[in-house]
């Protein structure tokens, strides 16, 4: 049964992000992704690991609503995920980067910044997103061998994208990559117009974990943060994207989309466990009750606001 992991079990280092091999932690995380032994680094392995991560590990900020405090130290992120939880970009991509590095891939962390559709968020590599680049894996369509491997975009990538300018089909969406107009030497990821956010810029230089510390603190604690305001979970299963915002479950696939509201506590926690693979079996009943009460109150306020329009 998953156990709660102390948030500060490992100190965040100010320089660098690579960590010495912990074979037990590597193998435990590979087991969660479906591997019984460490695979060899290759394009196929990168694609399969990435697809397994977004299918089996939810993008989620339920931990914020549960009142938990988390580190973004990559080894702690790996422990959160091994214990059966998910996380947001700093956890998902931090863990993925270290795992890939341990497997022998040429991995690089980048400072990124996302922009929403309605929010007046300035473009640029602001530190609101952690990005993973993998180098040294050329193909005919990607002769330079550079890949954007990003498991922390919620409704974003199922598989890594070749870091090549142009449009990239990824049903049910289509993504764009181009040189960033706001970050010299960087890249711009343009999300599909139907996606949860507008896009993301990322810088070319190597990042350290310290580059994300202040934004992580702000995003996980400030009352105005979207992650604090809305309890969000997402998981991508092949070409289908499942999103849960508050009590609304949205399923998006190439054939269309539907939205269902969860009306009972049993339905909500069943959806977390069955659809989003987040059973919360390590969380005490009083905290689960507090989470459900908060969600119900948020939904009632939403309905009143809709009725007043």
C-alpha cells in the first residue's frame, strides 16, 4: 500500500539536477511503468517510456487540496510516483529526467513557461514549467536527434516530439514547434486550440532544480494560483485524454468529447481510482472527507455563479 513520503527527505541542491544511481528506486519506478528490467536507451524505449508514464501516472494537484507540502527534488519526485501518486510538471518531468539519465540517455533539463488562454500571462521561460530534452537519437525525420520529452503538460504529449520546426499530429490534437519569439535560442510549443493552455516557451540552457523553486512555491501555495483554486487531474490513454476539474470529468478523443459531473462522494473517488489511477489509499479518511467537502462547496459556488450570468 502506498505510504506518504516526507516532502523534504532529500535536500534540494542549488546546482545541477543529475543524481547518483539508486538502482532500487529506478527499478521500482520502471515496475510501475511496466518494465521488469532496465531497457537499453533507444528511440523506441524513449517513446514507450513516455507513453507509459502519461498513461499510468496522473498529472494531478490533488495533493495541494489535501494540504500536503511537496519538494521538487527529483529523488523525492520519484518516491512520490513509486508510492502510487502523481504530480505536476516539476514532479513528473523531474522524475522522468532522472530515470532517463540513469538508463543512459543524453538528457537535459530546460526552464520553460506556460501561458493560458484567458490569463494575461507573459510569454517566456518564466520557470512555471520544467522541460525535458533528450539528445543523440537521430532518425530520418529528426536527423539532429533532439526530442522534446514532456510528461508534465496535462493534456499534452502522449509521445516525445522530434524537436523539429513544424506541425506535429498527435490525435486528438495537433501541436506546433517553432523558434521562440520571446526566448533567444529557445523553442515555442504551440498547443492545439482545443487544449487546456495556449502554449509554452523554453530556454536553450541547462536548468537546475533551484531555477524552479520560487515558482513551485507560488504555484502550490498562492490562493490565486490555478493549481490551488481548482483540483485538477489528467491522464492520457492512447488517443483519449481524461481530465477532471473539480467535479467535471471531460473525455476528449478523435471522435469527439463529452463532459459528466460527478454527484456523489463515491463516484468521485471511484473516478480517481479507476479512470485516473489515483486511489489515494494512503490518505486518512478525515482528509478525504475534507477534500470532498471542499469540492462540493466549490461546485455549489460555480453553479451559483452560472445562474447569476
